[in-house]
């Protein structure tokens, strides 16, 4: 199961989502968008907009399905927790 988290280092909901994934032993990649610079940052922001339709964080992608924000019920469903 491929899980990717687009987050901001200062976002409390991003931290909650990451903590929840870690507590449930879910393997995931994280992109700290605000820590990127230049074209890397532009590409990450474009990807967040493409996935979510906006710039809210976190954006969690699970096997092509997208969760915007810390939505625990949707995370549980998509991750089979």
C-alpha cells in the first residue's frame, strides 16, 4: 500500500496525521512542502493543488485515493485500520 503525505512542518493537523500513521505502523513517505525551495517547492505545491483542488494540509494519498486534512474515519477506511 503506497501512502504519501504532503505536509507543512508547522501544521498541527499534519503532525496529528503523521503521528496517527506512525502509531498504526503505516509506512509512508512525507513531503514537507514548506521545507522545499525553488522548483521542488513549486512542483510539490502544484501536486497538492492537483490532488486536493486547493492548498489545505495535510494531503494524504493512499493508493490513488486522496484525503484532505486529518480525517481519521477516512484514513481508517482507506488504510483498513
